[in-house]
């Protein structure tokens, strides 16, 4: 494996982010039957989401590359928690394509995100993971994240 580079995404890389999201999003369908699997490729979904993120000076949008191949990404945005004291940024979505997992790429993405967030004055990073996604939970814990809350939902069909 050659040297992995982490770059800040630009507006001309929206399609690349949509494609990366597709590759890692499919894995989440094991944990969430309510996912819109085609969301990333839709104009009103993924395209709009990534366009707005990249236009915002407060967001962090990173792509991991192995030479010219996109192998992972991370998106983080400010999170308002009015009843908490710290300035938060939330990792909204992150992933590494399956054939590159467990090679330290997620760690590189987290490290770069935390570096940028600290430079911008953020004090805490927030992230959600599916309760049954033990791999993701263990990854975040290994990176110093601790449980702060538990989200619950109920279908009313």
C-alpha cells in the first residue's frame, strides 16, 4: 500500500463524496431498515447535502486517497447543544471502503478532523453510531470517545 493522503474536499469533488457515501452507506443497512439507500446519489439528498457542507466555512470535509483512488471520507459540522457549555462539532458521517478497512485510514481521518476542529476553536467532538455496530463503537472508543447518551426510536406504523 502506498502512502495514504488526507485532503480537504472541494466543491468539484461532490460526485466523489456521493460515491464514497454509497460504498460505506450500504453497510449501515444492516443496522437500519429505514435507510434510503439511494440518498447519496439523489439531487435533493446527497448532492444538496455535500454541496452545502462544502460551501460552509464551518464544516470539515475530508477525503482519504491512495494515489488517485478515493478510499474514505469524513464529514463534520458544528453542532448546537444549547444546554451544554462546550463548542461542539459533530462527525455526521464517515467511512472507509471495505477493502481498506482496518489499515489505520479511519484513524488518519479522525486525527485530521480533530486537528482542524481544535484550530477552529471547537472543544468537543460528537458522533453517533448504530447501537449494534460494535465495530464502529469500538473504533470510536479506541479513539477516545465515550458514551454520553443513548438514542431510542419506536415505529408507530
